[in-house]
C-alpha cells in the first residue's frame, strides 16, 4: 500500500461545506473484496457474505455521519484503501462523504496520516473512526464533536469492548498517540491513554461500544438489529438499515442464525 493522496470525492460546493465544519471524521475503510475484508468473520460467514457485510457497514456508518452532521458541525470522510479503490467508494458512498487514500503498512501510520489529512482540510478537530461498528449511537459522534469544540487542547477516546478503540478524536496531530501501540490487541486503548498521559493531554472517555470482528460480536449485532436487544440500555443505537436488511436476508435465505449459534428467528429460513 502507498501513501495518502488528495481528496477524490464530492464537488467543489460539497467540499467547501465539509471544510466549514468544525470536526472532520474519517472512517478507516477498506474496499469490499471476498477474502480481503472482514476475514475474521470467515467462518461462520462465507467470503462473499463477509464482503457484503463490509459494504453494508460502510453505508450505514456514512449515513450515521450524515445524521450526526445534521445535529452539530461534523463532516464525514472515508480514509480508503487499498490504493486505487476510489471507484468502489464513489459507487457506494453518498456524495457528501469525502474520500482520501490512507494506505500505509503500519496501522498507526494510517491513523496519524488520516488525522493530518482531516486537519489539513481546515477542520478544527479530527476524528478517526472504525468501520466495524454500524450501530454506534449517533449521540456519541455528536458528543465527540462537542467535546472537541471546547477551548484547550484535548482528545476524545471511545473504548471498544475488546480492548481497542472505536474512535479517537484530537485537536492537533499528536504523533505520540500512535507510537508504541500494539495494534490489534486488547492493550490498544490502555496504551493510547498512557501515551496521552505522557504528553499531558486531557482525554474525555466515551462509553464502551463494540466492534463486529468475530462470531460473538456478530451475535451481539444480531441481537440489536433483529431481536431488538440493546447493547447499552442508556444509548439509542444507530438503526443501520443496510446491515439489518443483509442480516435479515441471510437469516431467511442462508440460515445465518443457526450458523452463528442462535435460535432460528425466521421460520421460513431455508437449510
């Protein structure tokens, strides 16, 4: 993978509208491809199904960003990879969502460059957001932007239930936040908070949410979208209509519930 290029999404008016927003949120996004995206969900999913979930997640997260932008000054971006995947995103994302490449070998470098790209576009704060949480409450995105709009240097961290984080927001590109972090481990959030303490950066910690990157999280997602059971009683999840429709279709046509170890929800499901 190569470096980050210039913006490739939206017309001039849309870019100006995005740049006027105080907080820019960049989703760390991969173009959907069987065998390359959401591979930790295979099995129980087939490669094609995992890729379809990746696309549905991205569509729902983009819609969530637009919903948050109607409540506060938020502009949405996709920090995309691999290099040369612009057409996939142009064909699947709303025109209001900006695109720029973020393809580097080290994930910490990808995150840092995404932060730099957002700040370079004139936003007063930058947020990097995962692509694995389609039901993330819109209220948490709004809270993030409003915290970062307050005076003084600060960061916002959204811890994930697996020990990582679903969101990190900053007002300045603090390189140290992305150094010496054991990416893809349960130590990521703790190590990031430790780096913030090293540079005396105040951090606002959001409620914990979950990433959909294993079978247990897939069951949790099913509980939220199909069974109506909230992950957090005090937070309204994003409805994620694309993901819900895909999950319902797979329940009916491919017996998804049984494959992930749940009772059959739709009695018409085929074996």
